[in-house]
């Protein structure tokens, strides 16, 4: 498993991540992701996959192939699931689980014909064990002719998922809010100057009958940055920007959080 971090010595310098119990070499903790805990107050940081990975587990003739993918939406997860089903159309089961978003409320798991709780739940359990967000794992089972029983199935789906995640590149990302600005062309100079002055990231731009710009804002700083942005565009003091403040011909729309 490869872990990407922006600070020397893994996650030592990142607030909200602890490496208690990790072996240390020369005072620097090893990057053992199993022991990393996302704690309260971790701010905008979260862990996810840097790319797709696979793991294989075999037990008494049955073969369990796990596919782990970074995802952003439930729709993307279902699209990947369908692609895997097409590739493994002869497999008896295509079980999966995903965890999307930052609040722990957007998840789904499926046993796909296996006994209830023996597949989707242990897959999701491993995703959460590694503290991953925006992650999908699909486990394909080829039946080997011998029934494994409840405990055997739970172990097989857990271990195949674990192997896929052990092979994965784990990356640290910042939780961000995507906010769209729509404006008339007469406002464009003020909008572009304000975005540049505040060093706000632009995700996409579209110019038709109106200008549309999707910005990326750090989740914990969104409200403050939006107030500053509105004040710079309008040319007024930030104190004048309240929840009821309206800007002529400019529309702000909060799209999603990733």
C-alpha cells in the first residue's frame, strides 16, 4: 500500500490524524494506514483512493476478486458495477459497498444473493476500517462447489476487500464545496478580478448568453470566502454582506460537496 501525504513522515503534521500504535523508525512513524484514525475536528481533510486496485482471495475452490475504485457519486458507482458485471458475467455473485461524502450518511451495500449480512456488510466494514471516503468496492465470486457457511463468507468478502485496499494508493484530499456563479457579461471584469484577487480555484467556465463559472472552495472556509467574494464584486465592505444581501444579475448556486 502506498500512502501519499503532503508532510514529512506521513501524517504527523496533519491535524486530526493519529498514528498511535505504529512502529517508529528514527522517530518517524511508519505509514500503517490501518492504525490511522480520523478524529473529531479533522477539518477538511479526508482519505480516499488515488486510483483503482484489485485483490484476490481463495477458499475451498471459491475465488473472490475485489475491485476498489475512487468514486464521486452513486451513479458513478453503479456504472462501474455494471461494467464489472459485464466483464464477469459468468460469476455467481457481484457484491458491493460504497461510502460517499463526508457525513457518513451516503452509503450502500449489497449481498447480491449471498446470505444476508455476509458480503456487503464486511465490504463496507473494511472501507470504514481504512477511514476511506468516496470509495466503491465490488467483490465478484466464482463458486467453487463447496459452501463456506456464514463465517466463511464473511471472512472471504472481508479479506478480498482488505487485499484490494492494501494494494491501493491512499491519498489525502481536501473536502471542497463546488459553487456556481452565473452573471451577465457586464459583471465579468469584476467577477474575474475578485476571483483572482482571492486566489479562488476555478473548476470550469462556460460562456453563452451568460457567464457561468464553477468555483472550488475549502469546505470550512466557504461561508467566509463567499462573503469576501461578494463584497469584492459589489465593491462594498464585507460587513454589508449578510444572508439577505442581493446582488444584481449575479446568482450563486451551491452545487455539491466532495
